[in-house]
C-alpha cells in the first residue's frame, strides 16, 4: 500500500474530507460521502497526481480507499 499517503492527500484536497476519516477500509460513499460529481473530480485529481488513466469501469468498481490504493499500486510504474 505504498501510495496510501499520496491518495490520502488527494482525497483531502479533492473532496474536502477530514484526514482522520481517510482509512484504507473507509467506504467512499458511506464514510466519505463521495457522490458522482466528487467521483469525477477525484478521478481527475488522481490521474493528474499519478500520471495514469483510470477507466470509468475501474473507477466505479472502487468502493473503498483501499481499492483506490490497490489499483494505483498495481497500475502506476
């Protein structure tokens, strides 16, 4: 989970959540109140920060902060 701290920073900036709420098992929808507009903004911020394209189907499959980190750990060189 090498990208967790960077993902945490992006989440805090993109969706204006509290740092203590960003945990690997935090649900994007239930714990962090990410709606569809937030998801689009978060996706753009993650793509810019990590220099990777995240397909919509991959984005919609991500339910927790850990899912994002796992995807980035597997897809960012």
